[in-house]
C-alpha cells in the first residue's frame, strides 16, 4: 500500500467521486480508476461500490479509510520534520478557507506564496466558517482563514484584514436612488441570505440584534450557499442581500449591482486566521501565516 495509491483512495473516499478526485490530484480520471483498481487487487477486496447514484465506500473501504488518512498524515508529518530539521520549506499544506476569503482574498496571496515556496504543495478547500473550524479540530486541515466568530473551543484566531458587509440590490431597485437604507425598510424587503454556518450570515444576524431587530423578522425568500449564487439571485431581481464588499467589487464597477449602507447598523468584521491551540505548525504553515499577516500593510483594508 504505497503512499500514492493511498492518497488517491483517500481523495476519492472524501469526495465520493472519481472525477472530482482526478481534478484535485491533477490526474486523468482513468489514472485514478487504475490506481484504485491496483490497490483493490493487492488487498483482494472491492473498496468502492459504483452506481448511477454515485460512489460509496464498501465495508472494506470504510475500514481502510480511517487508517489511510492517519498514515498519510503521519507521512506528511515525517516529511515536514525532516524538512524543518534541514531548514527547508517543503511538503504539503492543507488550507481551509471560508467562501469569502477562499474566493476573493486568498487567491492573490496563494499565487505569491507559490512563487516564493515552489516546493510546497498547497490544497485549499473552500467551506463555510463552521465547517472549516470542524476540519481544523479533526486535523484534516493545517490552518484556516475565515470570517466571523469561530465558536469552537480549542481554536485560536488572529485578525489579518478588515472587511465590511453591505446591502446589495438590483440597479433598478428603488434603493439605487437612495444614499442609504432605513433599517425598517430592510426588514420589510424580500431578502436572500447565506446558509446557516456562514460567517456572513452570522455577522448579519449579530448586527441586526445589536440594532434591536430579531433576525427572524426578516422576509427571507431564499437561502443560498456562496456569494456567487446570491449575487446572481439579486441581479435577477429575487430580492436584496447582505454580502461582503470584497465579493461585489467587480459588479459595482460594472454597475450590475448597487451597494448601500443601512442607517444605524454598521457591519464591520475581521477576517481571521485560525489554528488549533497547542498544535505545532510546520514551516510551510508558518510561512503562509506570515505572508497573510502582512496583507493589511501592503493592501490596506478590504473596505
């Protein structure tokens, strides 16, 4: 059971998909299938059941999955320990990022990181804030970058940039002719919200409560996962929404959306790094954190 085949098996198991595993591993789908088949032949069992409904682990596959993840983590740790002892920054780095940070903030940072540390292989998984925190505690990612409050014990956060939430609407909406929106008008307007567990939704609801408004009083017409889906819905006239200003910079330039502040309801928030308290970070993770912490000095606030 060599590391390459275990890595392919573990990726297919996590994604429940041969095609998505191939994309993540930068392999062809036939190559992924061949490596899994080779592992199955060596073990003498089927590891996956394949059907039109998708890919599922067999009992034998489930038995192997946990061991495979642990073995791969142990091998990564061994490589990192050797690299650190030799003074090199190399190996693999697993990053969890929330939607806003992962899609709109990290790409430029990761491009620069890849240029500075070409020997490091980085895998970035984009989830909502709640899921990133859970993956951190489970040891499935090395470092997280999220927005909003991380409410799980054992996780240490540190701000690296300042963000602001704004209300967006279609350019044909009556709000486009106003300088700001009254709070009572926001409550009455059909609104599209992020899904539960999202940092954006968390900050929105906390800001409403501080302003004396029960979030349950909102006229919610739709809940969507991710800023792109929300922007598309607002552009289609489904309703208004609260999003990070960083996610709508292009749409505001193109005037396909308008953004307005809400009178009496400021919605600033920190974007934060997140690590597990007491867990030793390998050099690649420390190098990435150092790069991210320099962002405010180089680019200023996202707002």
